[in-house]
């Protein structure tokens, strides 16, 4: 069952159960390419400079 994380009335993240992967595949590799940023950097609890450092 999915769980929504809400900040100020807006969904900013959704946690969903993982799908079964081939045996031997590390769980972190199953997550590659599955995330979506749903908030602008200005809406984050992090400072905007932290986002610049990741580029």
C-alpha cells in the first residue's frame, strides 16, 4: 500500500512497495531511475546551495 509524504498540504514523496527483482540484484540497484522530485528546491528543507553542489 503506497504512503504519501505531505508537506504543507502537498504530496512531496510517495513510498511504494518494491517489486520483486531477479535474485542476486541488490535492492539499491532496483531503485535506480525510479525517483521523482516533486518540489522545487525553494520548497525544500535544504538550502538551495545544497542542490547546486549535486550538479
